[in-house]
C-alpha cells in the first residue's frame, strides 16, 4: 500500500520533471567576435553574443530576432556595478540558455514560429541597445556602445542567411521589448526590402508616470540613461524632432511614428512598472508598498485604487489605433512582466487569454494577417486566466 503510493508519487514527479524538461531545450552561445573591430562591445569591452537555433523545413528563411531584457544602467556607478555581470560582459554569461515559449522548436508549443531561425540576443550594454559614445573612460573602462552592438549583430545574422529572409520579426522582453520598439524601423531598414517584417514587444511599454510620492522618477532615470549612453542620435527621429531626446525613450512618444507593424503584449499592471515606476523604493521610504509589490493579493484598497489609476494612465499612453490594424495589442490585467518566453504564459491549456485567445495565437494570427488583434482586458481582478507573480520577500525590489 505504502509502496504503491510512493511509486505513484514518484511516477508523478518524474512525469512533471520530464514535462518541464521537454518544454525547454538548451541552445549554445555564439560570440560575435568580429564586432570588436567595429567597437561594438559590451560595457566591459567584451564581444556581444547571441544564442541561435537554426530554422528548418518551411521555416528555413524565416527569422525571429528576440532581445533579452534586464533593466538599464543610468550612470557610471550603476554601469560599473553591472560591468562584471552577465548584463555587462559576455565573459560572465552562461553558455547555454533554455529556449521555450516563442523560442520553442516544437509545433505543439509554438505553432507559428517553431521552425523559424530563432535568435536570443544577449543584453550587455545597459541602454536597450541605443548607446554610442566613442570615448572610453580610462578610469572605468566602460563602453557605451549598445547601438553598435545592435547593428553588428544584425549584420552578422544577415551574413548567416537573414539576407534571404522571407519573414522576419524583431521581438524582445522588458528592456529588450523596448529595444524592439525603438529599433523597429531601423531593423526594417536593415533587412531586404522584400522581407515581410513586423516587430513585437513583450513588457516593453514603459510609461512616463509619476511615482506614489508625485515625483517623475522614471523620467529622471531615462534622462540619465540617454545622457550617459549618448543615445539621442539613435532614438527614432520622428520623436526627437519633436521633443527632448530622453522623452523619446518612452514608447508612448515613439509608437505613433513607427511605420513598421508593431504588436505590444503588456500587462496593464506590469509588475516591474508597479515596483519601479509607480512605487520605487525612493518614493516609499517606509516600505508601505513592500507587501503589495510582492503579491498583489496583499494590496490595500487604497493601493489597489492607485494601481487602477495607473492602469488608466497606461491605457491612455497606448497609441491611438484609428482604423489601422498594423498595430496589435494584447493588454491583460495580470500582475506580470514578460509573458512570451515561458511556456505556461505563451501557450498552454491554462495560459493567459484575452477573448479566449492565448498570446501565441493572437501574435501568430496578427503576424500572418489571419486576423487583427487589439484587445484590452477588463480591470483587475476580473481575469481568471492570469498567472499573477508572487515575488520572494527576500529579494527586495529596487532600481
Ligand atoms: C546613480 O544612479 C543611482 C540610481 O538612480 C543613484 O542611487 C546614484 O546616486 C547615482 N550615482 C551618481 C554618481 O550619480
Ligand atoms: C476557447 O478556446 C478553446 C480552444 O482554444 C475552446 O476549446 C473553447 O471552447 C473556447 N471557449 C469559448 C468560450 O469560446
């Protein structure tokens, strides 16, 4: 009896482990060593890198370039702090990365893109691939060269076959999702004219909202990022011709001017934005938001009201859609951040849905022009398909 039960449990455990294992697979790193001669280097001067799983069958000439996220460094202090980490040096990156969700190579997990060439570009510049400062400070040896990395990586992929692409997507999550917006038109311009190109941002729509103390915290951070990295000349000209360059780091000031079709997946209560834009540590010195940021279930009625107002501000920052279906959006009411790289969020029986469509289905239908998708969820807590994040209380949120 006891043995039968344990055997059953063991069987269950092994099945779950196999399931988890088959959902992702490891892809090795490629260092773009020829980028170094172009000055296209990580913060520490090391070569940039990506992970590349080759396309096959009908997907041989299709390319998905997905950009890794990881916040930003806004000044010498914070850039030095990340210089000798995986976010500032390819010497510190793991050499194998698990591909799942939109990077999966299995049709049942990723029906529209499984056989494409799938690339995950590692993030090591600290400014969403917008920086370009020629001078290297001898004292710090910091290199601000994100825009050069972007160009060098795309040129490398073109040489590896992307010059023959029939279909191409630039995507990314978080700071990488922001890259896919800011570089959308420049990506379009780099791939051949005949290629069908669209861009897709996951959790990259960071809004310029005041924090709970009334300060323009994120605006200050972005201003420092743009100044430190010399990003102005690499931000979309349709925006920089109209306003201060640092404001052109915000998708809300850029999206309308982007010509290439663009899809935004974002939670209206994006957990990174709640933690770092709405209620950053500096705006909450007594830590009143701490428990709420860890688990949305802990939020007080007053905090929930503040978050509902944040959602409304988020919605009003989205581009006006008009009659165009070239812009797509999947804006759900989850407490989440990045919903495409994990299989359970991208496509599974219990994945988040809007109008009964998973993110994988909405994005696939939009890319292939099967049907447009522009949906905004009802307010929290109406959506029972969410996988709301619960953070470890030990990792104190800060930026
Ligand atoms: C750099 O930015 C961080 C975070 O915003 C801040 O705490 C720090 O004081 C800044 N350092 C300098 C030298 O400006
Ligand atoms: C939602 O979609 C699933 C298949 O993805 C289908 O089985 C189910 O019937 C749909 N539900 C509704 C209410 O349309």
